C-alpha cells in the first residue's frame, strides 16, 4: 500500500533511502569515529572529557544549524539548503584529516555539525510536506529504520579502519560521503515545498513563527521530552566506548560489533510504533514505553549493587535502545503532525532540543569518568524526566 498515492512505489522507496541517509549524516559523523576515540586521545595528548567535548561540539553545531536551516527552508525550499550544507560538510570533514590540535578539532567538529544539521532538519520537513497522520508515523518508522542502519555499520567500519589505517582516514571517508549526498540530492530529490506554501517576510519572520510554535502548551513539553530521550541515547553513545573497552576490557572490534548490535535495536524499536498503531494511539504508546524505559533504567542502575557482568549490562542497554528507537519515532511524529504551516521550523526546534540535550549529557557523563554508574544514572534521569513531561502535557491537554 502506498503511503502517498501521488508518489509511485519506486519513488517512495528511493525517497525513504535518500532521506534516511540524509538524516543519518550528523549521527554518522559521531558513530564512525567512536572506535577511534582512545587512539585519538593518545595522539592528541588529551583526556577522555576533552575528546567527548568533540562529540558535544558536533551536537551543538547540529542543534544551532537546524535553527538556521529550518526557517530558511520554510522560505526558500528544501533542496538548496541541503545541497549547500553537504558540500560544506565534505570540505570541513576533509580539513579534519590534516589537523593535530584538540582545540582545532573541537572547532571544526562544531562547523561540521552546523553543516550536517541540514540533513536532520530537512529530512523530517520533507516527510511532513508529503505525509500526515498514521502515514507520517509509518514513514518516520521507515525513515528511522534506514537511519538506524548507519549506527550498525558505522562503528564496524570505523573499528576495522583504525585496525589498518590511522584515524585521519575516517574523516576522509566522511568528506566523500558528504559530497556524494550533495550530488544525490541535486540529481534525485524533487522540491517538496511549493512556492505558494512558503513563508514570506524574511528570516526574522520565520524565527518569530518558530518561537510562537515552541511556547504553545501542546508543543514545548513534548519538545523537551524528545530532547531528554535523545539525551539518554547520547549518554550511552558517549560513554559506551569507555564502559565496554576500558571498563569491561573488550577489544575495539568486539566493541564495534556490540555497538552495531545495539544499533539494530534502534532499527527494531523504530518499527514498533507502526506495528502498534492499529491498536494504540501514538500518545498511548509514548506514555507506556517511557514508563517501561524508566523501569529498565532503574534496573540497570540497581545492577551496580552486584558484581559487574558485561552480558547483563549489554541486555539491559539493548532493551533501552529498542525503547529509545520507538520513542524517538513517536515523539517526533506527534510534534510534526501538529505542524501545518512551518514544518521546517518545527523540525528545527526538535533538532535543537535533541542535540542540546545530547550535547549536555555527553560531557556530564564524561566528567563522571564515563563510568557504568554515570551512564546508568543519566539514562534514568532522562527517561524519568521525559515521562514526567509527557504526563504533564497530557494533563494540560485535558484540563
């Protein structure tokens, strides 16, 4: 069954693959070099917290870049910002292969995030231009499935690359990926926002419209909730290489396979909302799954009272990433489905919340030594906080 009758099945498959790849480029810039962090820490003569700050810098760039790309796309369409963003992404990625300063790395990672933000914000906006309701939920599930493939393959590729070549090769690969995506968008993506539906009045007007959207009671608790869910995910991402390699003594290649398997969990979780949509509403699903995520996080933290077991921790983390995959699909769908006239702006504030929370969670975990305890605590705080916000929004909605 076609999600949109005006698009052929072949076109929808191509659109899903392209937008899934486009939206994954920001996370890919992180996942691909995760296995190289210990090697880079030695070569840059720095500590784990500063290396994790390079993740934070990219996340902050991803957050701020979406505030620029989203409103601009509501005025000028989706294609031009995408092409420009990925050309710059490629240039900055290539530049990082030739530097040996942790300060310069952090600065360039911020710029890389700014450029890569166009992919995250505009993939969601294009989907909202074409779909709504349950069809939007199913398309976001498909989109996240494609998106979720990259966390599976990226650390495997990164892990095996640093086994044979130096870390610089990872950033050369990112440059080639950025330019390939720019070419694919230029040749294979039709403009989804007609001129008649674009906002007028300049960039300031678009920012004002986005601000009015954020303060609405129907939006801001859900926007913060999706940010906290993302923050929980990045608590795991930023700490995992140190927890499993340093704490549990896994080899980089073994860690890459474990990390990839958890990436498969995100793919599985992303598909849950579409499967459950016939029986439960999106709001029912998000409340139930957040409650379950809070319980699993509490169990993960409670395992600190017993001798550490890598398999127990791995199973609990897998359960959490499955839940996070589902929750990201659900929260984004609920928010975007309410955005009718400024999908780019709505997508931008989602990205801002997600990347800001992810950017805060990473160094907080790092300052605590990237320990198993720090990771488990942050996951619990994020999931409980998100659950509280969703329940508050539901109470406000029915008041």
